[in-house]
C-alpha cells in the first residue's frame, strides 16, 4: 500500500469516518497460531478491539496494516520523546552500523553518553547502562542491599518496577485482595511466583509519610523504591513534602532511597522527576525516553554506592551499552539536555490537559486530569485528586475503555489505562486535530 493512500486514510479519520482494522484483526488471528496470545508482551494484548499491526511510524503518527494513519499517544509505552523515527537518531544509529555492532569493548560514544547523563541527572555521580528497566531496577536493589547489609525493601501499591518475581508485588492489586489501606497485603502480580519471592518486600500505600516513617524507624530496611511520581498506573504527583520526608527519614535510618524514573526520566525534565521536585535520591533507574525507542536502561547514583559494581557487586549483561543503542542514547541526550524540547512539549501538553478538563466539564461528566504535560493521565467518573493506587481504582475504567476504543476508531491511538505520552512531534496542529476528535467522541459517549 502506498504512503499516499495511507496518508489520505488518516485524513479521513479526522473527517469523522469510522476506521476499519480488518487487516490487523486477521494478522492477529494468524499470529496467535505462533506467538502465545498473539503478542510478545502481555501489556500489548489489551487494546480493544485487538492489537494493531503497525507498519510505519513517523513523528506523532503510526500507520497500521489497514493503512490507517493514527495520531499516537502510546509513544511506544513511553520511550518516544522526540517523535517516532526521528531522522537525527536514525542517522546516528546507521553511522554506527557501519562501524561496529558489538565488540564487548568500551566505546567513545558510551563514555560521552555517560558524561552527558551525569551532567543532566542530579543524583548521577556514576552510571551503568543496561537494556531494560526491569534489570536496571534489579541492579539498584542489589547495590542497595550490598551497601546496607540488609535485605528488606519497601515498595508501594500500584508502583511497577518490572516483571520479575522479586518486585512484582502489589503492582495492580484489586481491592478484594489488597487488605487494609494502612497495612496492605502483598499481592503477587502473576501466577507462577513463589510466595518466598515476596518475603523481602514490604508493601505500603504511597504518599503517606507517617506510615513510611514508622516502618523505616524499625531500622531494618535496605531500600525504599518508588516512582517519584506515580506514572505507570496513573500520573500522580507526590504530596507536598512527601519526597523530602522520605529523603530525610531514609538518611536517618540508613535506607537507600531509589527513584524509579523509567517513565519520568528524561521525559518530564532533562534531569527527570528528581530535578522537577528538587529531591535527590541515592540511586535512580532510567530507561524509555533515554534513547527514543532503542532498548537502553541505566542505574545511576552516588559514587560510593555505584563503585560497589567495581568491587563485589556483580552488574553485567552481554548487550549492556550495545553500540547502536549507545549511538541512539548519545544523540537523544544531546537533543534533550538543554530542556528546550521539554518546554515545547509542556506548552502543548498543558493546553491539552486544560482542554480535556473543559470538554468533560461541558459534557457534565466527572473527569480528572493529572500529571505532567509530557505524560499525563485522564480518569473518568471521578473528579477529586488521586493520591495513591486505591484512588486510581475508584475511576470508571470500563467507561474509559469505551472512550479509548472510540478514539481509536476515530483516528487517535491512546492507552486504555488513561496515560497519554506526548512527544516533541505533537505540535499544535496535532493537538488541535486530537481535541476535535476527542470532542466528537465525548459527545457520543
Ligand atoms: C516505572 C517503571 N519501572 C520499570 C519498568 C520496567 O521497564 P522495562 O519494561 O524496560 O523492563 C517500567 C515499564 O513500563 C516502568 O514503567
């Protein structure tokens, strides 16, 4: 199918025609004979009516197997900060492809990427690169346990730190399993996890400083790991003083404070949420926006902690700092470091957030818009501010699913869980087109 035809179908989407996803549907049925569940990651199986086959992506758009040109707010689930297939990143990667793909040695681009990284991120005196956020989170926890000689880790309800057994506890628990708000029952995030994998995890509600302080004062906690703003399930900011309080009590009790900035890192500001909120953790984990879609993650932090990796703490990985990925990382960080792209996205994102509030107000439908202009969350059926995971559960998620499905049929691809990722390619025209479609869909809800 020619790009011309694809583009014209996309324009039709903004003219009110309902899109068809028949080719994606039949490809998904065929895929299910080979790929378990038809996908390679469970989070890709949820979008209604079925996962789409994406053939091309450019700027703020993706083009699917049916030739639909959709305005995209998945952002690859967060990494796409510059826009899809940014030519500057593509050139850096293809130049590197001519030089070396993998030599298991050091490279000048890795060293330069590390230098810029440490300049941008407040806590980063040292950094190590990984491939996925999941493994970088594991590295941070290992370093914290080695440094403190303790094993217990506090994590929070609704926060996600990767899909492995040791941390996949209470990431999205239902109320029926979750116990009391003050003393939640750890809930396994998957079948197949031994109960022993949660033995070192203490689950607390997020954004409640007295509860966190009381638990830390027992003096047996190796690390507190949190999303500094809860962006995976929603986009909830910390209560005033919460991060500062957590910082202070961690220092007083000898626990390592870890910010999981896999979503917020390089997205909400050049130095991530720690820059925005002015609170510096001991260690932090980054991924997603660090390389605009290439698989790169990083653990970073205080030199004395990170240097344990040079001694008795094993941190390894065949593909760590893979040269093509480092070329993408270096080029992305160079573009993000002065913050002007973040400011541009902020202008458009702020306009979108305000317009969403207005559209639902006009309709007389309760809605809540929270977060940052570069990544925000829309919840329906609720209007009071969300503080934690249990507040996320109060929203009308079935209605939201109907809303996001209707958006898709009208040309806007937005995540069913309510999170909207903007990129530098989402210009005012893209925002205008999106708002027109959203207005139409809300009218019909
Ligand atoms: C906050 C957070 N931490 C960790 C991860 C895991 O990262 P990855 O999927 O790269 O393993 C994610 C993934 O979405 C995340 O949102």
